[in-house]
C-alpha cells in the first residue's frame, strides 16, 4: 500500500479527533474536525456502533496516521516493542516518538510531522554532525540534531520558527532555537508523549 497523499483533514474526520496532521492550523477555527465533526462521505453522519475489533482497529489506524507510518513499518515497530523488556504499548509509543522525523517536529523544526519528514528527506538535518535523510532513523540518548549549517539561512526555517515558536518542547528533548539545534536527553516516558492514542488496544489487536 502506498503512502496516503490525499486531503489529510479527511483522516482526522475519519478518526473523529484531531491528529494534528497540519500542525498549528489544527488548533484554529479553520480545523476541519471543528467545522465538520462527522466522518467523510455520504454516510458520515450515520456512524454505526463499533465492535471491539473495530475500536482496536481505529486506535491502530489513528497511531499510524499521527506518525505517518505504513502498515508494514508499524507491524515491525510492534514486533520490536513486544520483544523489548517492559510494557509493550509504552515501548511501541517510545519507538514511534524516537523516529528522527518526529524528533525534528517535536523540536519545532517542522510545522507538522509531514513537513519534518520533508526536511529530513531533503538532506537538511544532521545527527551528530552527519547528514541523515532517513525519517525512520532511531535517535538515541545524547544525539545532537541540527539543521545543516548551509540550510540555516533558508527562509523556510524562519517561517517554520515563526509558527512553532510557541510550541512546548517535551522534557526528553532540549532545543536551542537560535542555533536550530536540539539534543536527546532521555527516552520519552508515556506521560511525556501527548497523543490521544490508547496503545493497550493496539496491543490487544495484534495479540489475537
């Protein structure tokens, strides 16, 4: 299955909640979920009651869409989380959070995760001084993420910072907006990850 390239607001409406796929715009009155809280399509106003499986499936779809991960990738993350000591659901969220594109977004170097992924893909980000253009790259404690020196003067990053300046940076990261640099201080705990996903339902879904 290819990556979804249609209107992302439809995905938020399908899940019935804000997934913040357009960054700060999702917090404004222009948000599609706020204006049209029903599911897309002609039958969107007549939602049926979901079965237990349906509820679990929706939580998985929600997590995939928030982080922009395909089914195969998501399943691999779950398998790794399941083999890792600790709570499987929390391990899964931690793996998704420690993707490079998500770390770039959390640091405020992208207005949305989609834009952060583009920034990484376009070779504009370095990790410990080396350019990395793989959005799924797993960052580690102590890694220094920085906008490449030659890219710091791009108007793009000035525009990004103008929008993301008021966004709070999670405790597991430290950001230096003036130098477009950030550091991974620790692995994120579940309490530090602000996403509306019930990961226990995802674990139940894959454990069947």
